[in-house]
């Protein structure tokens, strides 16, 4: 039973597509978009998820929602910024209004 629970937990943690799929819930709020960006940032400190920024350094783990802001709303998409003051770097998340993270880069050009 322990092995089954462990396998289920690992599967859920590694499944990035279902973790951020909100398409059946309608549009999310800007606050929810910031919360999603916060969670993805923490995940990016553990693993390269295939975005342009790659795997982030451990300093990104310490960011709180205060370090994130809605940068722009454009063409039915949110752009959320995350500022890491210790590294003096900013990354940007492009996500759908339903909460799917499409791209992450350091340029805010999508």
C-alpha cells in the first residue's frame, strides 16, 4: 500500500501538464495567475521544465507573492513578472486566462 501511495504521489508531482491545467474552470483572476507563477517558479528550482529560463538557482525558492506582479494582460493572456532581488533578475510568465503556463523567459517578449 505504501508503494502504491508513493507511486501516485510521484506521478502527481511530475505531471506538470495536469498540475496547471485549468481550462475546465474558466478564466482565472490575476491573483490566481500570480499564485500559479509562484508555484511554477519553485518547481523550476528543482527541474528544467522545458521553458527558455531552464532550471533556476536556489535563490528563486525564497520568493513570495510580493515578488510577483501582473505585468500585462494582452490578447486573452496574462504576463506575470517575478523579481529576484538577491540575483537582481526578473523572469516573465506567459499564461492563458485559464491558467496554463505557455512560456517563461527573461525578456517579456512573447
